[in-house]
C-alpha cells in the first residue's frame, strides 16, 4: 500500500484534521451578510433560500459542537460502533484545535474572495463576504470582524465546512458546492444518509483503494458482505468515486462475490451496479485488482490495495 503513493486521504484517519494540499489558490468559507446579520453560506442556502428546517441552536460554540459532532461522526463512520461520549469529546477537541490555529488577519483588512462556490441570486440587501480562506497547506486565514458577527451555530458550521472541504480537496475537488450541501444537511432536522451506510453491520469489512494520484480514475471503497433480493454478494460503499470525493452515500452491489474473493484476488471480471445507474467493472490482472468504468479500459487505474478493516464471528 505504501508503494502506491495513493492519495494522502487514504492514510489520513477520518477523525483527524490533515493538512494535505488542495488545488488552486485555496478554498474559502463564504458568508452572506444581510444588513447587520451574517450567516455562513452553507446554512443560508439550506435554511433561508432552501427549505431545510434548522436543528437545535445553542448560544455557546462548544455546546453547538457537542450537539452536532455525533452526527458528523455518524456520517463519516470510518469505524464500527455508535459514537460515544469519548469519541465526541475527541472530535470536539479536534475542532477546538482547528479554531486555535486560525490565523486572524489584521483589523480593517479583507480576505481575497475565492471562486470555488456556485452561488445563485441573493435576496435584495444581501451580499457575499469572505469569512475564511484555507490555503494549500491547510492553514486557515479568518476575518476577525466577520467571525465576531457570526452566530455560534454558524461558527460550528464553518468549522465543519473547513474540515470536510479540506478532505474533498485531497481528491482535487475545486468547488465547495457539495460540501456546503452536506453541512446544511448535517445542521438540519433531516440528517443525510451516512457516507458508508450500514457497512459496519457486516461481520467482515474490507477497505480498498484503486488507482494512484494522477490516474484518470481513483476509487476508495469499503466492502461488506450482504444479501440483496436473496442473493449474497458484496455491497460497495464509496468514499472516492472516479476521482471525486463522495460527500453523500453512493453504493454498488456485486452478486456472488465474497470478501475472500477480493482479498485472495480470486476474480476474473465482475460487474458492479451503482446506485446512480452507472456500472463498474472489477477485474484481476495477475496479482493486481483494477476497478474502472464499464467499457472504458483506457481509464483503468494503475494500482490498488485491499485490506481487512473488520472481522468478527
């Protein structure tokens, strides 16, 4: 696995903020200011322009982090089990560490606007402002005057946004649209489906990566054995799909395939039906597994690994 030079995201544990490089000049935390009221764009789009019903609001930032962090952990459920108090405390401390590392710019100065967001028309009297900018090393510059105007719940949403978008940028994502949608969902009453679904209900789970940085297509996936319509097979839960970071659940199913087939390379050519209607092909070439878009062999990734992530009787 080390020889693959696979995307740094794969060796960065989910529940740790990693300072890996992204693309362009940086990613930004954008806000919308309407007269004296300021909201992060994620929640403005979700709750003001959109129809999402906001979840709870607390006056204190730490209270907001303590309430919303378990939903954050459940969504990025990289390990089995329900997030307990210890896990929540650990991730809240991670966010607090991010906050301590904020680089506040001098009073009176403004951050250079980023162009990583697709924004529709804003209501009359409202304008876009740049609250934060994350550079290619993961450092976050923040406008202190705008930060001080943010409600505590929006500050928590901004921290979530910066962590999620940094992870997405490790996959060379240069638009924050999907990150903002996910943050809006996490802070609403109707939570999104977890990224890895119910994979940890499977007795055995494998974690696989296909492709290396620079390939046309890169996949990162967790595999669990399950039954679909009475047919046993493997359920694929994608974290990376064709070079794109997966923020919301994307799954596929391969009938008559087991984890032993994957781990022992006992595969010829297997079709995988994806939830969005597309299809992938999993194939063994000698001792190497490849995963590619069906009928597109020229884009076959150039390497891959699979290892057991969970095994219980």
